[in-house]
């Protein structure tokens, strides 16, 4: 055999050996040498240890909820626009341009504020998380912050939206407003409002 052919045969054996070593290393790394991927150490308990299976949901007896036929308390609220919010047993109700507070523990009603006609009706209300402040969204895009215990207006946010304020939400000291214009604005109530 010529020396060049011997050299090629030796090289082919060396390449074959390195390919085999590469394949073995790859198989080890990928866990291909094992025949089972999931191996359970403990067998599951036999079926006879379980009680009979529960009946299907449609066959379980339903517990009936008792709905009283008469109301406990009736609040007359003509002109309500679905604007009300309950916190710490005090219900805030916006009727047109006026915001009322109803205390459930004393069953007393007090008027917090009446908004001017030009500013439009109250479109949204929400209590602060600690129930010390009440935020009002107005139809003229303003947001007012009121202290319910002293019945005083703390601040007014102007220019946040181009149309009425549709919804309000609190996150600690951040008041989030969503206007009918589609904008969502976060305002920190601890700082002075920017106009």
C-alpha cells in the first residue's frame, strides 16, 4: 500500500474516532444514554385505596341562596347616573350636580358639595384608600379632591383631559383618571397640580 493511502486510512480512522467521541459526549450531555426520561421512584397507590369518585358537577345538589323578598333600607335617588362609592360604612352618591354622603351607621344624609352648572354634573367619584379623601370627576374635565371630614375642597386638577372624566382609581397617593377622550393620566396628589 502506498504511503499516501496509509496516511488517508489513518486520517479516516482518527476522524471516525473523534466523531464517535463527539457523539458520546453529546449523548451524555443530552441524556440520550438513558432509555427512560421520566423515572418514578415510588409507584402511585392502587386505585382501591380511593373512595368512590365524586358525582359529576351537574348531579351535585345545589345549595340555594336565600334572597329576601323585602329590602332592608331604601334610598330614594332620583337622577342617579350610576355614580356611587362605598367606603368605611359611608356611601357617596352623586345625583346630578350634588354629592351626598349617607352614613349607614347613623342613617344620616349630608350634602358634601353642589357643583356649578357650567362645570357640569359629577361623572365619577371614588374614595381614597384610607377613606379620608373623595375624588370627583366632572363633566368639564376637572378633577376635584375633597376632605369629607371637614367638607373642604383640597385641590382641583385642571387640563388633564379634553372632555368629561369617566373613571377614577387610586394607588396609594396616585390618582389615575380616564377621560372620555381616551387619555389615562396618573397624578400624585401630594404635589401641586400642574395647569
